[in-house]
C-alpha cells in the first residue's frame, strides 16, 4: 500500500490475514475461558442466526421417597413424575439400606410397585426424603420386548451476536511511520480494536443474556446467552435439571466445591475444569496456604491452586483467574462440550468491509458474528456455584 493512496479492500484483507495469528495470543492474555474451550483454533460454524445443536442426556436412575415407608410396604410413594424413572424388572436400593427391591408393578408417575427383600436381602424401613436408586436391570435370555427405555435428545439453541469495530485513518496518519514504534496506522488500529472486541466476546460468552428479539431488526441488536445464563435457564427449560449451588454468602471452601462437582457427576456430567475470578481463586489458595511450611531460604510467598482433588473421585484443573467471571461465582466446566461457533464458512474470524472515504480519511468496518454452543448446560454438564462471599 503506497503512502497517500486510498486503502483498498485487498490491502486491509492482507493486514487482517497478517494479524490473524495474533488472535490466539490475545485470547491467552485476555480470557482463560475462551482459551480453555479452544478458541479460536477449535471453532465451529453455523448457518443461521439462531444456532441449534442436538444434545443427549442420561436417563434418570433415582427418585425421592415421599412419606415414611415401612419394611413391608410394596407401594413406594415418590415425588411427582419420578415414578417414570423406573421400568419393570429393575432392581432398586434406598440410600443407607442393604435391601434390594424389584420393580413389579405398572409404571405410574408418583409411585413404584416393588417386591421387597429381593434375593433374601433384609427388608428395611425407608425414611421420608430418602433417595432410591436403580442398581441394575437384569435381563432374561429370551427378550420379550415391550419395555423400552427413553432415549433423551433435546434441541437447544443460542442466538449469534455481532461484534463490530470501525476505524477511520486520515491521510496524514497513513503517511506517519515509526511513530512510537507504529509502522502502519491501519494495522495498529485494527489490532487494538480486535483486542477490544475479543474482550467483549469473552464477557458476553460468560454473562450475556439473549435479546427478546431473536433475529434482531433495524433498531434492536441480536444478543446471545452466556454460559451462566444458559445454566440458570435450565430451571425452566424442557427436561432441564441444572446444577446451581447457592452459597448464601458463605466463603468459598472445599465442601462447596465438592457439592458443585458432586451434583454434576450425579447427573452424568464430567467437568474437567474450574473457573473463577481472582478474588475466589485467592480464597481457594488460602485454604492450603495455612498448611504450607516455608524454609529460611525461600524468597517467594503465596501460591496458586492448579488442581482440585474432589472426594467424588476426580482431579479437576483449576484455571488461572478470569477477570470476566463475576466475583461471587465459580463455574464447573466440561470444556469438551463448549465452543464458539461462527456464522458462515471459513476460518477467518473477522470480516472486513471497506466503507469508502469520509472526507480525506479512509473508513473501514470489521466484524465477527459468533455465539456460544454449550452442550448439557441445563442438565449437569456444567455447574454454577453462586452467591459466594466477596469480602
């Protein structure tokens, strides 16, 4: 691009291709969440502003007892709708009991008919609020059919959101070289604004809330849900059963994290990372700082937790602090089920549009249109611990 010439689309496109590799480095500096889910290298594509994806979930295998049940009761009252979690022939067991029970009666919504003391196990009274869980479903050699299990698939969606920037480079600015180590004003402005839009994406992908006008219009922009909102919406979503732990202003401790992860695992989720703000990460570090012993030769104090070992049997990465996570929240993530999805084809994150002249200055607009795809956010694939103490 010669000095004094009009900036052309080809010139700007070349610059965008030159600075594209820097996106990964900017993401690393700005957002631990985006980096953890593989953005921008692992980025999907969509072909509608209302992006849909199909997700599966495990069948429920437990129910909660309503009212005390004596050792001889064969009709076990359950929370409304949970009788449908079982099938004839399945073996059940109540928490804290060695007794096995076999489902024998018709499947109804609010109760289950069982044969007690299965295989001579000792019949035991079941307390109100106890959980009964499926142990197994033994099968005969010749399948008679007629007792199918549910195959739960659900279509979820999220809206795409436009992240747009605009630069205006004057003739004088195009001629200035090596001013404060800036060799090319167009490239410098594009790089700076690109970083700004990545920060917007990092924030929206966590705390965004979708707009009331799904496809947007001339006056209303289209907005996407962030992960936190997707989890919260699970409480009212079809077949939703989200993991939301409310700390009630308690300080972060090991038991709260175990509760968060335990609920995810109970629902079939397998989180592989914990994400939080600097404040909560410091609180977590304080839980081990008091047990640390320093020697007289050490010159470094403090530390950061890199891994959390849960009593439920998992070693979970603790990601570096993310400034875009609200400071009363910890997120349990399954990073394999999260990705940023771009509208359209190709792997170029930003698209460039030459707007022409504004007086003697060149005006250029660039944008990306993306959304967050979060599989199983509404049923335990990811978890939300909120309401933590912030002081």
